[in-house]
């Protein structure tokens, strides 16, 4: 059991960078998966964006969880949930997890997530933690 919570910026990419998350119902299902595991106390959820071909999630695993397990829950839980709507491979193997080292790094990770849709010219993008439906549901990040 960790004494100090560790926060991570997690990135996972769709298989062959297909735009599987471009469909609103699919993106919302992935967001539902994030909140389902957050609501069952597997991790704290601080920010996210579901882009057409990848996701960025800023989270702090619960004290009895690892970042590896959180990635498995998100990717596996979503893959199971989406099987009725999508056949085939969902995710590329693996993921990238960046451990947030200080408050400045945390701010930078949140800015990266918020700016990701803007850089891709998705103005008013709805599948991000700053959208009205999600903004009030996030967890405050721990002291780093």
C-alpha cells in the first residue's frame, strides 16, 4: 500500500489509430466506463479527453490499485462494453503512463488534455472533462 498517492497521465491509442471514438455513442460509452470505475473507487478522475483515435486520462489510482490495473480496467472494461456495437480489435497493445511529479507538471498535463482537441481543430469538443456534463463530476487532484 502506497503512503502518498501517485497521479498519472495515461494515454491509450485505438488499434491502428482507427477513429473508433469519433461516434458519439462510442465516446460516451468510454466516458461512462471511466466514471464507473471512478465511482467504484478504483481511482480518482481529474481530467480526460476522448479523441477520435486515442484517450488521455489524468487519474490517481486508489491505494490498493496500480496504474497497470487502472489501465486494464479502462481498456478491458470498455472493450467488454462496446462488443455489441463494434467487432474487432479496440486498442493498440500497451499504453503510456506518465507519473506526475509536481504541481507544475499536473497543470501542464491538464493543459495538454484541454488543448488536445483545440490543436486538432475540434472546437467546442464534447468528449472532454471541461464539457458541461462532466465538469462537476471530477475529483480534485491530491497534493503533489
